[in-house]
């Protein structure tokens, strides 16, 4: 029996590693190809490991285009992603707390509307949102990419935090009320510290989604100096004007580093926030 279990475990891990390699192969190809000379990227596309290594693609790519380096585009992406993520966390936590703990009229209807926002494809709202933001004279600014997220427009995060708050014993709220805590006091002193894993999970997903948001940047950003990294990579690799594929791969490799570091740092809290619906034990 022990021998059969050992063989089964070996087969299982071999199959999992093989599947993982297939899934990660395009990413590995991009990273390793960024170290190939540009004229060797396509001719040696079937070869994963470079025969000649170079950092010239990173030097060329970092210079950017139209007089702006990729440092400008990275700075813009950090600005948009951090502010919108902060707004998402604050607003979603408040709404989730209200829907989970407080009793008020139309609570069920509001919860249904929050869930409905998760079922609507963003493309459906793209045209009316653009017309609305144009009337507000927000087109050409960062406002459409930041301010809406301060109003809990993403139902996924509200629902995620609600489930986590639901696992916090309500007796803690009652004890805090006896001690004279208001609803705000309960939220900031009791609830908020206990839902840290859910907040970290929301922060990671929100940051990555905003960092990779290409469509919003394409619609609302009009000035070259305001472009985030997602839009800059597309314009940097413009087939109509010729493109440096090696430099494009190099900048694409750099663009995944912030999200990767964020995931590695908060991996434990991310898994806990996804897997747990509250406090156990």
C-alpha cells in the first residue's frame, strides 16, 4: 500500500508540474526572450533559453517614445492604481459593513443591486459612462479612472468583505455597544482590524485590475505624459510605425514585477482572504 501511494504521489506531482509548466510557458518565453537580441527573438522563437544574452532591450525600451521614458508611464500607473485601490477598499468596507451588520429600509434591494453590478459586463456601461464623464469635463483627466472607485462600484469586493464580516461574531458588536461604541467605533475598532485578510485580498485584486486596465486609459487619457503602462505598451508596439519586439518584451517583463512582488509579500493573507468566510475557532 505504501509503495502504491508513493507511486501515485509521484505521478500526481509530475502531472501537476507538467500542467503548471504549460500554463507558465508563455510567461517564461516572454521573460527569457527579453534577454535575446531583437533580431534573434522571432528566428529563435521555438528556443526558450537564449544562446546570446543582452540587456540592450531594457536600455532601449526604458527610453520610451515621444520624449517620455517608461519611468513616466510607471509613475502614472502607480498613481492611478494606488488611489483607486484605496478608494475601493474604503468604500467597499463601509458598504459591506452596512449591508451585513446594520438594519435599514431597502437593505435587501440595495444588496441585490450590488450583486447586479457583478453580473453586468463593463462594456455595456462603457458608452453611457463616457457620455456622463464627457459632460462633467472629465475626459482627458484621471478622474474617471479614480473617483468612481470611491463609491463602491465593484460589487465583487463588497460581497467578499461582507462574507468575511459575516464570520466575525456579532457578540463583539454587542459588547462594544455596551462599552459605549458607536457604529463608527465598532467599524474602526472591531471590524476593520479583524477583516485585514479580506482587505488585503481586495487590495491585491484591485491593484492588479487597475494596473492592467487598458480600455479606460484608451478612452479617457489624451495626453502622452498621462499614459499608464498598459496604454504605453500598446503604443510602443505599434505595427504601423514599426516596433522593437525585444524592447517591448523587456518593458512587458518589467510591468509584471509590481503585481508579482505584491502577491509574494501578501500571499498568505491572500489565500486566507479567499478561502475563509470569517473567523474560525
